[in-house]
């Protein structure tokens, strides 16, 4: 299947083709050949820009070849590669006219270049280790750990009411980068050389030095027949200069997107556009699911995130804390999981009554231990009985005064004790139907009991046993519409309705709202549309001459 990528994504992709691209695929020709133009761009001010054969080959290796692998002919792939390159050059030319790179920006770019150099070196280190039969060094940070940690959603925008109207204010979500504050490319090169050649006579430094030698050898091979100086210092310097150029270009294009998304601190997307997008999604769901009950039920239970209008009140939200059985077995004694499986088999085959089955399940559930996690989401090795978790949670919820407090209390317990990674930072809780469910039978039965009571924040009164372990269920309320649509032809949303979207959380257990979700969707769609429109406008004043005879037979 052929995939379509936005030109912005492709431009970003091509920004890094200089980094160890398939240069060994270059034909063994001279510098003049690689500098030959495959396309000439003449701008309105008379400035000319040439897209070289070298740039084309790099781009084709990164992009065009994948098109061929997916079924395109070489001619089709060549034309698309040229178009992507043209778009990249045009966007860069425009970006440089509106974006200014500060001294701090340069330091950030220098740091990115250094990081890329180290990343390239690590590739060769891995190769050397494999050849020498050495294992990768490990550290506590490298070891895989089962971490469950609440990550609060970080919004990129918020709705504010200013000057009598609703506007979308963009929020600064950039993290402070820890840069090494290189003052120049020379400093980058010097530190990289020192890092690669540092020698304390350990195996690791010997591996790194060999990796550095191989890295430079490949760079030298890439430049053969180009009549350039062949000493390693010069080769590395030229490579780093190319790396800086591509990283700087990437900076320009990335910041061009930010430039067009912002207007004096506010988003160029209006509240009206967000409401219209939501209205469109809502009506699409209504038309789609009212006509097909089977697809509706499947969407509700499997992928509720794609449902914007519910056609009945037969579904509700539920979350849980899962504490798994101990599967460790010792001679002459079954593990907790084996005990559960045996009990279920005996009951299903009629060897024990339902009453006995349920009594023994309670006994088994009371043996289950919950694994305790610390505030970093790491298991501490401590355990506490699942029964105590249920008792403590019940007491804490009884003194909660609001639904928000109930949700926060349950969330804290869930991240401290639950072993269900499916609930970790999920946008939505699980959805269960009054008549259908994809959850196991015991889970479904107790969830429906909570729904019958209809009290938000209520939890199961006992540990619910299943083949996965024991559960404590939390009731998250009915799945309901934010707006009722009685007549599609007259349904409308006013600007003040944006407050409904900003107050409606996707889940009581996280802070992301319907507004945030729709704004993100619209932001992605809008910039892609805008970018194409902007490219078309920019290209109107540019004379584009493709030199097919140069690239069509490469």
C-alpha cells in the first residue's frame, strides 16, 4: 500500500539524509557530476538555486527507493522525489526570510549536531561489539523495569475570554534543553574527538576507538574520487559542516510551522473552527451509528475514542485495579493461578456447586498480594494484601467530598497497585454495555451492578476474581452526549458552547478534555492544508526548470 506523507514530514526527513546515507551507492564520478543540477529554481528577485545530483541521490535513497519498493515505477518515484526536493527548497527559502536564528538557537543546533555524531558512533560501536563477541554494557537505567506512572496531559492551548470574545491561547510547552553550550563547530569537533579517543585502557574505550576509526573510514570512502583532502581531520570537519547545515535547515522548517500557527500568542485556529470540527465529527458519528447497530456496539466497546455521538444510554465507563495471582509453584502446592484454573474447571464440570465455587474464590482472593509501587512508578518489592487495598480504598473514598476527589483517590491507588498496563495514562476508561461487553464475565457482572446503582466513584464491595487476578472496579458514569441532536438541519453550536468542550474530560482519571482532543486534530489537519496552499502561493512566483535528462537515467 502506498503511503502519502505531508511535504513537511518529508522535508524534515530529507533534512537528515546527509547522515551516513547510502553514499556507497553513488556512481564513481567526479565532483562536477555530483554538483550537476537536476532542477533550477529562479525566484522573483532573480536569485537562482540549483538542486544538485548529490542532493537528488541522497533524497532518492531516503524517500524515492521506498516508493519503488511499494510499487511505484522508477519514473514515478523520481518525479515525486524531485517534487519533495522542490518543496523543501522553496519552504527553506521562505523560512529564512521570516525566521531568525539567535545565538541560543545556534547553541541548540550545535548540541544536536554533537548528539548526532555520538549516535553515529554508537552504531559502529554496536558493530564492533558484535564482531568481537562483546555484550552491550548495562546500567540500572538500561534494565527493563515494569513502571506504571501517571503522566499528566500537558495542554498546548487553552480557551480564554478576552475583549468580549473567546480565543485560543497557545501555551509554552517546550522543555528547557540541557545544552552543552558549544560556542562553535570547532568546539563540537574537538569535544567529539576527545570523547572518541579517550583511553583509560578499558575494553569499552578500545571498542570506541575502533568504532571511531571505522566511522572515519566510511566517511573517507564516501568522498573518494572527489579530489578532496584525505586526512581524517579534514574529512570529519566537512562531514560536521554538512551535518550542521542539515540540522539548521530542519530548525528553519520546524519553526516555520510554529510561525504560522501563532499570532501574538494566540492560535490562528479560531474557536468557531474548533466547534465546527466537533459538530462535523458529532454528526458523522450520528449518521454512521444510527444506521448500523452492530458497528456501533463494536465501536463503543473496542474504540470508543472514535465515537462522538452515542445513540442510546446502554453504555458506561469503568476502570479497575488489577492485582495478579502469584504464579510461583512449589512441590506439592499449586500456585494461585493454578488454584483458580482448577476451581473454574471443577465448577464448569459440575463437580462443585456455585456456592462452594464462590466461597473458594473469596478464600483465594484473600490470599492475593498487591505489589507496591513508589512515587516513581517502580515496584519496591513490598507487598500488601489485596483485601487491605480494597478496605483502605473504601475508607478513603467515603470521606471524599466531590467526584473529582473520588477520581483522584482511585487514580492514586491504581498507579500504586494496579498491574493492568492498559489503563496507564489511557485517554478513556473501559466501556461496558448493559447488554454487551468484551470484558470477562465476572468483571462484566460486577460492573453492571455498579451501573445499576449509578453512583459515580463507587467501587466493587468485594474483590472480583477472574483468570487474570483480582479486580477492584471503579464506576465512571454513563457514556453520554455533550449535546442532544434532535434535528440535524437546525443543529448549531454557539461560541459559548466551547465551555462545554473545555469542561468535558475524556476520562475522570485524566485532565485531557474534548476541546484539547479536537484542537489537536484540527491543528494537524489545518497546517497540512495551509502548508500545501502556502507552497502553491510561493511557487507561483518561482520559475521551476526540471532537468530530466540528468536524473531520469541515474
